[in-house]
C-alpha cells in the first residue's frame, strides 16, 4: 500500500505547477476587472479560483504521498508540507469568500488573496530548497574552477567533484538524498547509500555500483543521472572510470596516476591558459585582410602576432613622421592591438594621449622618445600592461611612483633615465613582482634592422606558389635567395611577388643606409605532388605531444617554435618509426622531414634518417639512408627540413626510421638525460 501511495505521489510534478499558474491568472483577472466592470468577470474569476482549489488539493495529496519516499531532509519536508497545507486551505477559503454575500467577509477578499500569493511563494521556495538545495533560488555565481597545470591538479577536487556537482548533486544532496546517498564530499561518498557502498565494486562484477548505474540503459529507472536530467558526456565517464579504477584516491594528483591514450588527451583538454594574452586571443575578433592592407598601405607597419589568433603588434620604431591620424586609423581594431613599439621615433607626450583606446596593450616600447612624466596619467589607463620600455627618456621618480597603479606590470626598462636609486627602491616596494631591467644602453641601440617577413599562408604547394616579402622599416631594401644560400647585397633584389615552381629555401635580409644589415629571415616552401592515404605510427608519441597522431605528419601544417602548438609529434628517448601509405603507387625520388631543435628544452634534431619502400606493405627494401650528424653546442630554437635523395623507386608504402640521439650530448646542461625529437611533417616527391 505504501509503495502504491509513493507511485501515485510520482504524479506530483504533473500537478504542482497547475495551482500556481491558475492562481496567478485569477489575480490578473481580478486586477483587470477593476478597470472593466462586468459581472461576467466575477463568474470567470470564481470558476478560476474553484479550479485553483481543486488542483491545489491534487498537488497537496500527491506531494504528501511522494514525501513518504526516503531521501528528503526531514526539516525541509516539514516546512514544505505544511506551507502547502496552508496554501491549499486558504485557496479553497478564498473561493468561498469570493462567492460570499456577507459584507464584512467580502472586505477581507483582497487581503486573503495577497496571503494566498505569499503562501504559494513560500511553498515553492521551500520545495525548491528541498529538491535543488537551499541556495537554488538565490544561487550565488560560483567561481569557475580553472586548471592551469593539469599534471599538478588534484584528481578528486578539481576533476571528479566538479562533475558530481554538475550532474549528480541536484539529486544527492543534504536536502534530497535520493537512495540515501549524498555526493557533496568524500566523507558522504564513502558512507554510501541505502543500497551499500557507492564506490565499492559489486560482488561478482568488475564495476562499482556507481559505474554500473551510469552504464544502464537510459530508460532504466536506476540509470544515473535519471532520464530528463543532463547526462554525463563520454569524456566525463572516462574520467570517472579512471578515478575509480585507481581506487578513487581523494588526495592524488594527476601526475601520480597512470594516464595513456585518449585519457591523456582528455586531461590535457582540461588545462587552460589564463595568461592575459590567451584571454585576449580568445575574445579577439577576426580582422579583415582589406583593413590590414589599407593600414600597411598608409605606411603603418602592423603584423599579426600569431597565425593562431587575431592579435596585432604595431612597430613604428625609428619612424620620424608618426601623426595623430596614423594612430586614429588603428582605433577600429584597437582591442586587437597588444603590442606597440615607438622606440627611436618622434613619439611624444601629445601623441601618448591618442593611445587611450588601446586598452589591451600588454607591451609598450617608448625607448629613446620625447616622453616625460606627463604620460603618467595615460599609463594608468593600461590595466593589462605587462612590459614597459622607458630607456633613454626624460622620466623621473615622479612618473615611476605613479606606476603602482599598473598592477599587472611585470617588467620595466629604466636605463639612462633620471630615475634615482631611491625611486627604484620605492618602485620595487610598490610593485613587489616587478622586474626592473637595469641593462646596458647598447641593448636598445637601433643599429640593426629587424629581419624582413616572408609572407605566405601556406608552406606546401602542388604546382606553384606566389610569396611576398615585407620589411617593417621604411626606406629599406630587401635582398633574397631561393636556394638556401646566404643573401647579400649582390643577391636578387626584391621588387615584386615571387613565384616558386619547385621546393625552395627562401632567405632574405633587409638593408638600409648607415644601418647594419638585418639578420637573415628564412622560410622553406615544399612542393608536394604525391597524395597520401594514411600514416601508421609504429612508435607511440608522448601523450602531451601527440597532435593528430599519424595525420600530423601529412596535414601540410608546419609546426612553430612553440612545440606545444599541436602540430608536432614528440618522442622522448626513442626513435620514430612510421609507415606512409600512398593513395596510389608512385615513383619516390626524395624524402623530406621537418624537425625542431630546442636544446634548452632537451629537444634535438634527429641523428639518422632511413627510408625503405614496398609495393605490397609486407616486403620492404631500404632505398636510402642519411646521417644527419650531431648538433654543435647552441641554445637556439630552430626549424629545419632534412632532405634525402634516393634512387627513383616505385612504391605504395614508405617506411621511415627517424633515429633520435636518445640522450643529451656531453655539452648539454643535463648530459646523458633523455632527449626528445619533434617531427611535424613528412614530404615525399
């Protein structure tokens, strides 16, 4: 009988909202009737109140029966029940008062109506508290949990509990403990529910009770979360299974538990870059190419900060003709501009006021300009400013003491200014995290040109490719080569776009009278006219640098010097072995691989490249081998394509053995430690 009552009680959600809506409609009709005096309105309102009373009784009855089901907080249930009784009684009474012809009773009608509205509000409030938690109605916005280093993240507190909070706690909390289970804390989880240990493995099965219910069909009444609730995603299920398989450790960090394959990728996806640059990049709008072209055409050097975002850097260094109009022209996309360089230019206090729209500046270079302490107020507007260069300016202690308003400032250059030692001390006191760069003046001498920029959206082509070369400095000349040789003023002079017909290693320098030539800009463009079907990796890359697995090697996307950009495959202390399957049999005469070297990060170029070919994918014959040599001592970060010419060979499958040095060389800071190889692309011709 009790079970039947509870089953009838399950109809409560069907009836609970009816009296609320009907009472509100009756109240609106009552208000409306005050403006239009019609007897028919009284009849309609009476009927509406009658229906409201009837549905209130149904809601009360089913709700009372549902309350017999275990799992509800006793105090919350008591308040909700008796508020519901009060509401139901007063609603029925309100109907009879509306029909009454007794004068004194009729006068209490409006007051009683207001009491009914108050009671229904309180009843709903206590009901919401009971089912969704006491903070449901006036829920405070929770601070988003951000993981900046997934390896150091607490597995339970930062990964598992947020999933429970999002998908489970609404049914398993102190006010509504469905099945006697509360999931707000480790202690409550360990207690389990009415059916026993929630996290314990079920006798005769491999899964815990929790996982068993998670994997039940959605239609099953024991499925968690129940049908109609937001379900766990596949990634969330994998994370919870991983935690439970490792004995549901409540204090473990991610790096203390095994993590491989898809799990490693899921964990990595939880990590967020919270730097100001990353936040701005996320919100930055796309900039039309036409706008960039127009700005550059107006003589304003602007470059995109990265191919992966829409942020901009403006470089007006060494220009002696900067005007307000030029700065105003940049305002349309001011939020995208995070770096501005006015060093060695005619920039002044007056022009500084024109930078007010550029609120997202992270780096500002004013070295060797005419700015003074007058720019202090303008600098305070840049709340995100991280780096400020004031080398060789007329600023004094007065300005640097105002910099305490720039809370995000991390680095400042003050060589050759009138800032005193006391001023520097006070600045450091006001900004404890600030690095004051007191370095030689020659660091900022504008005697060496920045290298030109070799511009192309792609690095690979099948027929031909047109590229261009630009310099940020006015009045420069550009000289280039396409065969990898060192460019000089005797090399080809750049006058117009260059069309490449074959693979080319383009190098360029910028030259200006009375200036030292720039360092060499270099970029390789690869002609590739063979179509690939697939790449089978015989060696598993490190989980953090797995890219798109084998596809990474044939996606025609070059990796950058930032080896965490997702375009590299990284291997620690082991060789890379892979098989490239072509779409159809082709004649192979050249194999190229793209590699990264960053000794400071334990990354080195491969030592040997071995290539074998096969027509059937079973029988392979070595067709080429090249010793790439060992790197000389250096700390540069650089990219290179290594080429191996082979005897023309027909093949459908090409096996690659890219051999790693395996260990850091003797000259390294950690000699003998495990070294890495990073490969981003394989090209066959």
